[in-house]
C-alpha cells in the first residue's frame, strides 16, 4: 500500500512538472509583437515665418513612423547633406517648430516666379538697381544686408542760364559743379542678382560681381529712386548690421568740400570777383561804375565794378 502511494505521488509530481514545462514552453514560443519600422522626417529647428529663406541650421531630422513618413520629406537615415539641398528655398507659409515639412511648403528660387513678392513686408515694394564694380561695396552685399543709396548729380548743368536781369544762385558759393547726397538710408536688400539667398562663410573675402540689387522700399521711396535715376548716378553703400536707423536733416557734400584744391581755387576766384566789383573797397562819389560779364561754363554772370 505504501509503495502504491509513493508511486502515485511521484506520478503526480511528474505530471505537474510536465504541465508547467508545457505552459512555460508555450509562453516562450508565443510570437513577439514587432515594433513598426521608423523613418526620419525633415522638421524646422525653430518656428519659420512665411517668406523665410532656409539657411544653415534651420532644418533637422526627427524620428517618425514609417507608415506616414512618405507624406513628408523623409529619409531612412539622418543624412545631413540632404538637408543642405534645401538652403535657399523659401517658405510659402508659417511652419511651426518640429512640424514635418511637405515638399509643397517650400519653393525654389530657380524654378518659381514671384519669389521676391513673398519676401516683401506688407506695404513694401521691390525696386531693382543696376550696379557695377564702382557701386560702393556691391560685390560684398548679400540678401538681408542693409544699405544707403547715394545720388550724385551735376547741378551746374541744371541751373538756368544767367542774364542781365538775374543774379547768380547762392548755391554756387558752395557748389562749383557737382554734389552728392544720401537719398535713402538703412534700406534692406532682398535679392542680389537672381538670388534671394547666398551662403557666405567667414573665409569669403573676395567680392562677387553682380549686375543688379533689389531693395525693399516704400511706394514713395520707389518713386524717389525712379526720379533720381534721371538726375544723376546712384551708388550703394553697405551698412554695418549693428547700425541703428537714424533720421538726419537734409545735407549734401559739394565738390568744393571734397577737393581742397578745388575749394581753394573757388575761394581765390570769388576773391578776385569781389575785388573787381569793388565790394572790398570803400566807395566814393567820384567812382564810376561799369558792368562786366563773367563766363563760367555755360553760365554768364554780370558784376558791377567801380572805376577810379
């Protein structure tokens, strides 16, 4: 009897052990749930406003479910060189930080017309000026820079001819022929040639020749520029990015201010004219007056002189 009980107990133990082994084996052999494969989508590092020109550091990769990654600009790997291909493109609308970017969100400067209009602030106009190697620092100017516009013109040619009934303009005391003035200051450059974005590094030290520079101006400023082109020549001067806009009273630089030799000659000429007219000599009742004509370029001035 005892032997029978021992045999029964052993069988029961073996049965339970077998059942436990089977359960454990079934658990281990159960299929594992695999995580869905993932890709990487292109996102902005920070919020990008409408009309923003993509530059270095603006874009990054973010892990994204593979099933929906095809709806955006995506890659199976974090290819940093691929991000650089989008430098120079412009956002059609505002894109929030870490938001996957679709191809239609960006436009290319090389393929899309009307690009400059996206860069303009409301109420502003785009005005393009032809430039050359003599136009200030035009070769070093890139989109996003700020410049001053200088008008240089020959005033002597624009003055009316003098006659016996007209006196010479007081302006000729300061200006012999030409004068220059800052027409506009602190104007934003939105395009250089056909480019609205130019990647420049700290190692770039050579000027890049350009034919045109497009400026962001108000309607009134665009009218001033259009008229100024008919008066003389326009020059562009590059400003420091650390400069602050300033409101200056009207001022100009005359040719006599630029050249000390010219200023000296003009001074001597005026002195001779004054002496000839007797303005520096005491008048007397017995002196006789005579009118002489002074020819200066295209102008004719009449002066009264006293004869003793």
